[in-house]
């Protein structure tokens, strides 16, 4: 999508302003509730600047004049960044996230801020203070979460491409449910500076779009070392489009972890993986059966580690320095308690669970234990890399479920993340790419998980699936 | 789950400075009880010799030179606060109450 639009822009078939207006008009007709904030004036100003840049012909990048959407937990200077929470409903950050600043420097146009599960906590995008996001394929179904707005907007043509974030599958799951491509980079690939923290040892910003190439273009712009994030890797900026092309000429040993093909896997999801396996074999790749024996513990580890980090990170929302305040006429403690009652149910649940797991008497039994099993999960991958280059797996055991279907029992939604969580726990890159549809017409995603910093290989394999197995229509109205 | 009854939920919510209604306490006790029951499966693994993994990056703390760099300044930062007095954050009464 991005390259096609770039060509229209550079050959003057369309201007950046016209392109921005095209997407803004589509957003006005949106039925998915993908946007929390639409920044029409700012978008048009950015588009005008992009048109000047294109007219000058200097410093033009693939992203100059391309209309993008940003998940609403990426700080945008002077523009509301709500995290889909009442507690930040009017918060305007005084600075840009590094990923946002880099897209700005490349000349992109920002259309607005995208809906999500509150503080990225959820797998269905039903936990938003601004209403659930609907799946553009079928509005009765969830788009997946937590980057549901980012996925739905890319699919429905409400932005050329988007940024999301992935802590336990929040880019890959909604990509699978909406028929888009979503990449969770290696921990440390993309600076987390200005990404509102949920679980700091797991969070990564990731690109989402209608093609692997769109993700490669966005990743090239946002990845690379940032002195503002001490966990950002000391790696140079790279051209992932070129690296993806090079990686696409190689043959890989691809592992199929037997623990990912268990009971409960929807038949059509299994069949889609089979289709990809056959195509990969035909193309000369080697498929290898492998074992990741601690997979079944990943959800339990995640829901201790992620909530513990969250309870600590979300302590900053206290009604003192920014965000909303309630009970300002009472004592300080009472003000804290009333202000924090603005959190939604899922956020409260996780803060309570995390505070419990870190509390005296339970720390060893929960937090330390979970971190020990986290090591075993990482060791499983380290061992697998001795015999394979990449791992192929489902993204989720099933396709999208109906809105409201699983809200009563949070554990049921948590279990949906069983195939995406391990990559976050081990810090590995993972990509979700559409590989078919089920009998109801709902998209099916497959996942490639790679060694640290193997994003180019994952992008190349995703592109292979697009070219050789299944291609989703990209209807953005051109 | 005896270890995670309503009293535990109330106590932990107090530690986390969260105000919960009785209905929320009842709902969270049940839901979190289920989750903890599920988490208990970790205890089927012997991890006595396993070093905890706290982050995928097992590197020493990153250091940098202690240099003065531009920042938005106190006025800008304090202006974001719900209540302020000059360049200070203004908070309700600290002593007293609970």
C-alpha cells in the first residue's frame, strides 16, 4: 500500500493533502470505532508540509505524505494520548515518542490516535473507555486486542498503515483477526521512549499494515538505537525492505513446535498452517518437528510477570503530576483512591493481581517463580535455534469471537494469547500474516517467530505467504 | 481459594490505593481466584536451580555521561498537573485521615 501511494505522490497523480483528505473522509464514515482522536487540522498541515517536500524533491522518503494512524499509547506532543482510559482522557504529552518523532522526520502525515484496550490490557479491544472496536470483516466480532484500532484501521482503509504495540500478542492477535500483517520486533529493536509503559520487559512497538512490505517500511523508519531508552539495542538504522528482499532468496529450516498443535486448535486454523507448510516445502524450505516443552506454562508466567510490572508502572497515575484527579478536596490518600477508581475493570484486576504477586510473603511464590519459568521458556527457544532458523505456529487457537462472548471470564481471553506470549517472554520477534479464511469468512493468521533481530527473515516469509498462499484484499478506495 | 478471599482483595486494593465497591470486591475475588488457581500450575515445575529471568536483555545497566541537556522545563511539566501553585504541584492535605 505505502509504495503504491508513494508512487502516486512522486508522479503527482495525487497530492499529500488530497491523500489525507481521502482517508479523513473514510474515517468520517467509519463503523468500526477505530479512532479515539482524529487530528484533521494537524493532518492537513503535515500533508501540506509533505507536499512542499515532494515539490522540492529533496529528502523525500517512502513515508513522505503517507497518512498513518498511531495507537493511542504513543505520546504525541500537544495531541491527546488517552491510553483509552478515563484517567488520561485529556492528557496532552509535552513530547513525542521516539517512534513518532522518527515518522514525523520521515515526513509522514498523522491522521489521529487509534482505539485500544485500556493501557493495552486485553485481547479483544472491548476494554476501552471509548467503546469497543468492531472487526471490519464482520461488525459482530471483536478485532482482537489490544491494538484493535490499529488493525481495524489498516484493514478498513482508515489509514495507509498504523503503529501498534505488543506485550503478549497485542499486534499479532488483532492482525490475525482482521486479516492484516503485524510485526512484533525483537525486544530492544524499537525505542520504547514515549510508549506509555504496561509491562516494561515485554512491551514493543510494532508496525501493522495490509502487507509485509508496509511493515518493513515502517520498521525501517522507527527501529534503531535511541539514547532515551536504555533497553534499546545498539544497532544501526537498517533498510528492512532491502534486507527482506535478500532474506527472501534464502532457504530456511523451519520448526513446527508440536506443543502449538494441540486440542482446541480450530480445524481451519490447522488447515491453514498445513497449506503454508506445503507451500514452504515446495519452495525448498526444510520443515522440522521441534519441541518447546514449557509452552503450556507461558500464559501462567505472563499473567504474573505482566501484571506485576503493570502494578508498578501504573502507580504513576496518582492525580498529582498529570491526568485526571478526583477527590481533590479530601486527604491525599483519599484523592489517590478516588482518582484511581477511574481505571476500568481489567486494569484494576491486573493492578490487584500484580500488587498481590509482589507483596511480602507472596513474591517468591508468584513473581520469582514466574521469572524462573520464564527462563525455562527462553531456554526452550535457545535449544530450538540449534536445529532451526525460524518457527512456524498459529497466532491464536481460533479465529475472532463475538463481541461480549468472553467478557465474563477474563481467563478465557487470556488463554487466547498462548501462542503469542512466548515470543514476548523470550524477547523474540514474531510476525502474523493472513493465511486464509474460515467457514464464517473470518481471517486466519499464521505466525513466524525468529531469532533475536531476525525481522528481515520474518518479513520475507510473511511476503512468501502473501505471494504463494493467500492474499487479503486491500480495499482503501483507490 | 482461601488465600485469596475478599479480605485479601480489600487489603491488596488498599496497598494499591484503589477504591473498590463491595460488588467489585466480590467480582474480583472470584475472577482473580480463577486466575491464581490457573497460575498454580507453575508449582508442578521444579525450579529450585533455575535463575529468574527478569528481562530478555541480560546486560549491565546502561550508563551515560552526566550532562545537562535541554528539557521542557518546570513550567511546562507542572502545567500538566490537575492542580498547581507557581512551579509546584499542589496536593490535598497529607497528614490526617487514613
